[in-house]
């Protein structure tokens, strides 16, 4: 197995891209995007994680089996997030306290 070392130019380019994406994350967090806020944040995080894995972790120069497992892991993460968001969006969020959950106060102290 041969060891491949990327150029300094590639590392600096990825570093600059990660810094720009970090500032983009901060900027986007201050915008009112409504429902799309989490989607944009996760998309930026996915791009940053992909850059780190592709360059710094050396997936770019790895075998096809390693690439397959990286893609399978990301696919599994996507499935888990899809299930989580599906559960989150279908819940009823109206909270009505039950009588047994309210303790009487003694002397105004809870």
C-alpha cells in the first residue's frame, strides 16, 4: 500500500473553505429561515464534514472498499436523521398539564 501525501496548497485550500463555511454558518444562524433553518445548517455541516473526511482523513486516496463504507455510513446517518425528523414533525406539541402533575404549593414555595 502506498502512502499519498497531499500538497500544502490542498490543505490550505480546505482550511480556507472550512473557515468560510464556519462564518457562513454564523451568518445563516442570524437569518430568519423558518423551517429551512435546520436544513441549511445541516447542509453546511455536511459539506464541512465531507471536506474533512475527503482531504484530512484521506478518503480521496483510499481503496474502493473504504469509500463504500464511508458512503454506507453517511447513508445510514441520513436514514436515522430522516426517521428522527419524521418523528419530530408528526408529534402533537400541545402540552396540557395533567392534574397529578401539579403539586400544591405551601407558602408560595414550589
